[in-house]
């Protein structure tokens, strides 16, 4: 395990590993999202209360889950960078941030569209919605702070600290429906209980969630390879690739 972590800290080895893993995740993402989309739109039955408007859940739930998972991944990478000074971890946190921000925006946007037929309004200062909006600002803050420094290594520590502080918002998002009286429904998936919706509805949702995760992984591997090349452009092994 420690040997693998040590190797992962090598930009050259990590670049090669990302290249080997990337195709499999792209294929898995394409298949899962295609199957999930067709199943959810064509074969899942309408909801007995919301009719067909509930189908936005197949985009809203995966994006909302990814919005939180990506920030947790960034926090883990930031902790690894601060503790062990592994620069690949900082690169990984860098390339994940824009995707996380996009998923947070998509989650808020799709949730607002879903809120119109469900709540009668596109926005309310519900505890979870407010916490998700704060999450979007945290993503923007991390990206802006990174861009405020001319060199990546100068702002890496500041960005890592901000990310670790910002991860406190994740449990607030998760447990907001438990701690406060909110309009937002409880979590669709939990590890301790079966989903309340029928299998014909939650199975395609699970497939979409897995597809989104595979897409995130594939995109992260692709962008991490580009980030490694950009930062290591003056090294001999990168120059050898260009020849």
C-alpha cells in the first residue's frame, strides 16, 4: 500500500497510470449514463403525485451527490498535500474544483426547476438549498484563490487550508433535513434502509449516480494528465514525450 502511494507521488508514474485507467472509466460512464437515461425517461413509471415532473431527479440527485463527494475528495487531497507534500495531490484538487462547481450549479438549477411543480416556487431559503448555495461559493472561492497566485505552488497551501475549512459545510448539507424543519425531502439513498420509491424508479437512478461517478473519474484522470504535463513541462521526461 505504501509502495503504491509512494509511486502515486511520482508525476511520471501517475501520468502513465491515468492513461491506462482513463478509457475504462469513459466507456463505463457512457454505458451507464446511456442505460440510465433511456430507462428513466422511457420505462420508469410516472410518480403518483408529481407525474412526469419527478424525472428531473435523475439529473438532480446525481449532481447533488457529486457536488458533495467532489469537495470531500478535494479535502482529502488537500490533507495529503499539507501532510506529505505530495504535489500530485494538489494537482488533483486543482482539476476537481471546476467539475465540483459545475455539479453544484447543476444541482441548484435542477432543484429549482423541480421546486416549481413540487413547492410552487423555484427558490426558498430552505436549509439544504442555502447550504448548497454556500457550497457553490466555496467552490468559486477555491478556484478564485488558486487563480490569484501567479504560480501554483505559491497558492497551494492557502487553497488547501480553505478547502479543509470549507469541508465543514458537507455535514451541514447532509444533515440539514434532520437538524431543521425544511421543505427538502430526506436523502433518496441511505446505507441503512431501502429506498421508499419502487425498484423501477430507484434502479435507473442508481445507474445514473454510478455513471456520473465514472464520468467524474474519467474527466479527472484526463485533466490530471494535462495538469501534470503543464506543471512538469520543463522536466526531461515530459520533453521526451514531445519529441
